[in-house]
């Protein structure tokens, strides 16, 4: 951050930000056979944003050396704007809520919105979801201890081994 503040040229700052945000492959030497870690940036953009916010909050009222007008706050806001441009250029626009839902659907995961809908459907049918209170939890524990759940199907798994949620 200090180097960005001292750099006067916007293009030079963008080059520094690109170098910091660009994902780089790290080399980890371990004794175990493990998958390679995915490339990560030196400074993840969300961490940079939090740092910029903290600096504006804590030091935004300071005057820049050799400047009569621009305070540190203005310089940090300018750097944050450039960081956003660089981040969008590297990673693309952030996802909307609908895009995130679509991604969860395509990845085969369940979102909290889907769980809420399943919960409401269960209530309409007079059922309760497993996470509703101690009574249901105790009932599941008792069934499990008595051996009533001996097969995968009884435990909520389908024949492919995928966990079913909400009784569907």
C-alpha cells in the first residue's frame, strides 16, 4: 500500500496492482503426495479492499506530503478505484444473487434458499425438518441406536451415495 501511495502515475499503480492481484502458482514442498494448491494472488482483492477501508477510516484525515489540497483519503479512494478496475479485468464482474444460485445448482450444492423452500414445503405437508428442535434430533438418535437405519436408503442416501435433503 505504501508503494501505491508514493506512486504518482495511475498506470504504474495499475501495474503494481496487477502484479499483486494476478494468481500465481505457489510451490509447496511436502513429504506427502498431495494435490497442487490452486494459484492464488499475493494480495486477494477482498483483503486489499478491507485494508483500504481501514486506512481511510484511520488515516483519511491526514494531508499528503507536498500537497496543499489532496488528503490521504482522496489518494486512497483513487487507488481503490484503480484496484477495482484491475480486479474486474483479472477476475471479471462479481456475481449477482441469481448467478450464484445458478452456479450452486450447476455445481450440485444446496443453497439456504433451497433449504428454506424445502422447510416450507415440509411444514405445509405437516412434516418437520431434521434440524427442527431437540425432539426430532432425539428421535433420529433413537432410531439410529435401535438399528432402524441399517441401509443407505434409510439414512437418507440414494443408490448413488448422494445425500437426500428434505425427503425428496
